[in-house]
């Protein structure tokens, strides 16, 4: 029998959840689509839930991960900030290290 270790990583602050798989996907979709509404639709979540996630993340950092542009000729949108891009990169780096750890740990058991 070969064992496989699975696990998920998330990052919290003292106030609660900060980054996890769903929030990272939301940030990536905002960066790709330029719209919170379009990102929510693509993820099949409500606009309200997407808004709450972004609001929580923005409030739990010194600088926002997403900024909103209102109205105007193109109707506004959402923009991923440099800090948002860094948060995505940090999460993927931590997740990759975690998955490597799990693979190595179970490899020792499977010998």
C-alpha cells in the first residue's frame, strides 16, 4: 500500500483568515479579468461573498491587495495591486514548500 499525504495551507492574521486557496483564486481572477463581478461569476460565488473576501484581505494588510476604480467611461473595475501580486506569489511559494514537505515525509514512510 502506497500512502499519499494531502494538505491545504492558509494564512491567518490575529483578526482571522487572510489567504487561502479560494482567496488566491479570487485575486488571480481579479488580476486576469479586471473586475470583481466578473471574477465572482467565473468562480461561481456571489458578488457579496467576493466583496467580503476582498474587504477582509484589504483590512488585514497595511496596503490593499485590490483597489477599485469607480464609474467613468469604462464603468470602473478592480485592479490587483503590487501587494496583491506579492501575496499571490508568497502563497504559491509557501504552498509549494508545504507540498514538498508532505511528499518527502510520506516518501520516508513508503520505503
